[in-house]
């Protein structure tokens, strides 16, 4: 018998697995067989491009706002 926390985690994992598969088939249906196909394509591209540009913006923000530590600064003095 598994502890209650492990049973709960296993149940959550199975639920996520099943929902991901159902979501894929729903997306495939909407993309291939429904009249919503053009809007689904447009929204998909919008989310992909928005996600990629969001990551690039986050990298830029972190780069701009992170203070350089003395260990990361290299000296050219010999």
C-alpha cells in the first residue's frame, strides 16, 4: 500500500497524462476537420511566436537588470 501523498501524486500524474492526450486530439480535430481551422492556425502561430518572443524578452530583462558580481568580471591587467 502506497502512502496517501504518493497515491495523490500518481492520480494527478495520470490525470495530466490523460488530459494532454485528450487536448491533442481536440486540437487535431479543430485544426483538421472543423470550420475553425483558420482561426486555430492563427492562434497557434500567435502563441508560438508570442512564447518565443516572451522568452527572448525575459532573457533581455534578466541580462539588463542583473548586477555583475566581482567573480564574473575579468581583468585584463597582467
